[in-house]
C-alpha cells in the first residue's frame, strides 16, 4: 500500500461518517412539523418541500450549507 491508497481509504471513511451524520440529523427532525419559513434565513419554504421532506427546517440553499 502506498500513500495514495491510504489517502483514498481516509477519504472514503470520512465520506461514510459524514453521510451517517447527515442521516442521523435528518432522522431527528422527522417528528417535527415542517417549518413554513427557514430557520436560518427566514425565507419561505416552498409547500412542495415541506410536504416532501417531513420535518424540514431549512430552505434548500441553507440546507446545502448545513450539509
């Protein structure tokens, strides 16, 4: 094994941990009602997003920043 293989493994492990953290955070919010306005910026959250993503708390741009 060389340094590149080690780096590839480290990146894969980091990505796996990040995904697990995102899933855990998403599952925490499913019991909450979806917000009508973003928790971060206060912009309205589209009705379709509120219905599709149960417990959504952020608009799409702010959610992307959270991730």
